[in-house]
């Protein structure tokens, strides 16, 4: 193995180690932004494979840094149902590169020019899709887009490997979040709600008619169940999960 190959293998191993340690979708999002930049692309998307009746892409997106205007216009002009890329994702399991000029020609006459001009306007005319699935069999894809040259075969291999790890880590994070949601008691949620409202343990104890020690016990237990390090992080995660408002 050459020096460059060794460096490349170490770099990919480092990425995988990073992915395995992520606790939230935000961690994965920031990693994907960095990965996208490192490979010279402009934007990424991690998505669940849209159903045959899906009319918009945004509802299937898990995390993405696509420009909001691009995603909105893509959905408003109903480009998803006739997408040649989506058709290919439904029928293939191998990764593939694409050029929007070629993809647009596979569309119907009404959306050919619209599709091409949209992605060229946002400087995302080329990229790649990597079909993935999680342990439950849920199918999805990871994409990278920009205006650089198409990814090389070596880059495709690296990104495919990383895409599998990213998609599966996101599934594991969702599972951990679901378990935490199921495990939290009503009292623990009450305490998180009042903490989010700016109340101290003493104030929450007075409101709920409990001791300060009991309130701290509930908050410490909720913090542990949510896999966070303090009550501030616990509140933030509970808000993200929709457990409190």
C-alpha cells in the first residue's frame, strides 16, 4: 500500500470513528457539511427513499444543507414525481454519478428546462447518489452535489462507505431518541417543562408540591435517559424531540 493509500485509509477510519460517536442529528449535520466541503461539493442530503405517492422531497429529507429556495422551488414545481434520479434509486442499489444536463433530457417536455435551469442556478449541476439502508430495512440515499467535476472512482468508493455509516448512525440516533421518549415519566417531563420555562429546582418544587431533592432526582434521571450531560442539554434535546414546548 502506497503512502497516499495509507493516508487515505487513515482519513476514512477517522471519519468513521467520528460518526460512531455522534449523539444527535446536529452532530451528523455538521459532519456532513465538513465532509461535503472536503470533497469539493456544495450541498448534501440524507433522505429516506420517497414512497411512490410522495409529491415533495422535503418530507423525505432527514438532514440537508440544500438552499431553502432550491428545495422549496423543487417541491412547488412538482419535480419529484417525474424525477429520473428517484426512478433509478428505486430500481438500483449501486451508487451513481449524474450530470443535470443528461438527467434533464430524461424528463418530460414540461420539466426538462425547469429542472436543468434550477440546479444550474444554484451551482449544483453535478453530483452523486449513494443508495443505503438501515438495520430495519428502511431504504434511503445520501447525495452530494455541486459544480466540481464528477467524483472519481476512488472518491465514489470512499463516499459510499461513509454514506452507509452516516445513514445507519442516524437510524441508531432515532432509535435512542425513541427509547428515551418511551422511558421518560410524566413527572420527569413536567420538570423539564418547568426548567425550560426558566424555573429553578426550588421553584419547581413549590409548583409541584414536592421537595427540591425530588425535583433534582427527576431532572438528573431525565438527563441520563436523554443521554445528555446536564439539564440544559436535556431541555434542548427534549424540545427537539417534541417532548416539551
